[in-house]
C-alpha cells in the first residue's frame, strides 16, 4: 500500500507558511511595482530630462522592461539551487537582493547631477531586481503548495499570488500619499525616493517572518530519496536538463498561459498611469487612486478564485479570465477616454477581476505540472521566460503604439491577441486539480514514474 506523500500540516503551521509567503511576496512586489509606477510618473523627468514627456516615459519603460530580461536568469539560478538545497534558503536570498536594490534606487542621483551615469546605475539596479524576482515567485508558491493538501491547494497557494496586488497597493498607496503631501516639483526632486528607501525597513520585517518557517516536507522527502538514488546510481541530472527532457510540454503551456495574464496586468496597472497622465491629461492623483482601489479589490478576490479552482478545476477559472480580459480591453480604453474618475475605477477594477481569475489558480496549476525535484526550475522557467515576451515589453509596446497611432485601438487589439494565445495554451493543457504533488512523476499526465515497490513518498 502506498504511503501518504507527507504528513498533513497542522492548521497553525500552514497558516504560518502562508503568512510568510504572502508577506515576502508583498514586499518583493512592492519593490518591483514601485519602479513601474515611478517610471510612469517621474523617471522620465529625473533620468531623461532632455527628452519630450512621452519619449522620456518611453525611455523609462525601456529601463523597466530591462528588469524582465534578468528574470529568466534568476529563474534558472534560483530554480537550480532551490531544487537542490531547498525553497526556504533561496527565498531569503531573493528578498535581500530585491530590498537592497530598491533601497539603492532611492539613492541614485538624477541626470542633472551625474549625467548619463544616472540612467546606467538605474538600469543595473533594475537588473538586480529582475534577477531576484525571477527566483522569488516559484519558491514562494511552491513552499505553500508543498505544505498544503490537494483538496484546498488552489485556495492556499493563491495567497502568495495576493502579494502582487498587495505590493502594488502598497507601492501606489505610498506614491499617492507622497504626491498628495507634496508639490510636483518637490516630488520630482526627492519625494519619489522615500518609498524606495522604505524598502530597507520592509525587508527586515520580511526576513523575520520568512526565517520562522520550515522547509517543504514534500521537498525534504524528495531530497532524501535523491540522496539514496545518488548513492546507488551516481549524480542525478541537473534540474534544468530534467525539465527540458521530461516537462518541455508543460513549460510551453505555462508560457502560453502567462501571455494574457502578464500583458494585461502591466497594461492595466502600469501603462494606465502614463496613458491617463500624459495622454489624457487626467490628474495624477485620480489615476493612482483608480489603481489603488482596483488593487484592493483584487487582493480580496484572489483567494476566492483560488478556492473556486479547487471546486471546478484550474482550467475553467483560468479560461474565464483570459476570455474576459481579451474582451474587456476594448471597454477599458473607452472608459478611460471619458476622463471620469468613476469610469477610471470601473475600467481598472473589472480588468483586475478578470486578471484575478487567471492569476489566482496559476500557483497551484503550475506547481501541479512538475515533479518535485524539478518543480522549482519548471514552474519558474515557464513563468519567467514568458515574462520576457509578455510583461517586459507590454508598457513599452503600448506606449509605442500610442505614440505611432495616437489611439488606444491598437493597444486593445494587442491585449486581445495575447488572450487568444492563452486560450490556445489552456486548451492544450491537462487539468491538474487534485494531483498529489509527491506523486507527480517526470511525465505530463500527473502519474508517478515509480519503480516497482516504491511509494508515493519515495518516488518524488
């Protein structure tokens, strides 16, 4: 008789793991989104003052996009070591890197002080941010997924996903407060630096919480099995090569599933600030508050969509989000063009509702695709390689389309095409709800590739 994959976690232990992952991801996303919001609002004037406003915004988004280039590298490095030595250690490293880079961004002098060195330093620190985030996401969602049980994995694993809207809420909220208390001149001179410097304090809180949790029991069982296998058969295949050999199809599905989710999010939460402020001449505070309200609602919705995916499956919930955001893109810009604050709030909020339907089940969905000893690598590679083609250029492409056509119609079409790619990937995917993570073997059907006599716990 097969032994259980791992001992079920105590409710208190599981809640502690969820809290640690949520706080950690919130802080990391705060740092990451803070850069995107600042790029839309102020970096053009501070680091590219010799350009016209729209070109300065375009150049700021270019440095923003460069951070995504480092995310696949972070996924490879953190995934490799996370599958070898554990999830927890790598999550601590990623938090330190992200927080340190963000605090230093708050110290970089502007173009008027050190010339071209200023945007160069900004870009280098953005690369560090991207590298850290490339390793953060996979580890955080896996730590929760591997502690929880199959029956409610969608719900529990969705909580680290809540770190994205929570981080955006925190970043936009701090920026909104600074713009309310300061004039545009003061904010551009030094006020924008305060939220970045706060990262140092937030990292201390995150480390204290993250160091208090235990390593994933599923990973510990798999590591023990790997050590026995290594003693009998020699060194095992590196995680990256194992993923490409056994899970290449799942990597492609994950990348396709990310297209609509990633592109729509950065259009709705980042590009919207530039579109409203620079193109529509809407008050900066109104644009920030619309994103603030939408992010707060999204944070509440994510666990609900995660729980729904436990009842009806990951794919149906994800499909609703992909189809919805593809259609909503057209109404989104039509509402923004009214320049009405209630319409701005409605546009952003409904867009984030559809995004939540994709983002909430994503953690459990991707975790359930890969075997334990290659799960960190597989989930991270699938997610972060897609971000280079999706989230990285999204604000840049949207700004370029707006500059070329003077209309949001091509941008809405861009989001709709991304949604079609995601729908196609989901139809090619297998439903993963209910899989035992310790029983997922090197294949793609969720069945363990165990030798005769092995148990689920020993085959991971």
